[in-house]
C-alpha cells in the first residue's frame, strides 16, 4: 500500500522501516492524514508475515514542542 506521508520497507531480515517525510513541508506534523496513515501502517506491518521485528526509533533533526 502506498502512503502520502510515509515510506514503508521491509528488509531481508524482516525488519520494517517506516520513514516519515511529508512532501513539500520543512517539518513533519501530526495531522489527520498522518494519524490515519500511522494506524494503517501498524495494521499492515502487524499482519505481514514477512515482518519479524519492529523497533521504535525517532530520528534526529527536529524539535517536538507543543503550540
């Protein structure tokens, strides 16, 4: 399944890599599309027999803050 704000790949070791990069924006934001896509990614990777491992990792390069 193709996503607007994410790229999802599974490597040869069965590790799912999810890259978050919203096109045309200087920073990623949690909007309705992003949340909907994240939900679909979790469902997709959980159901995918090829995915043997899941890791949570937040990449550097941005600052999380409340508005």
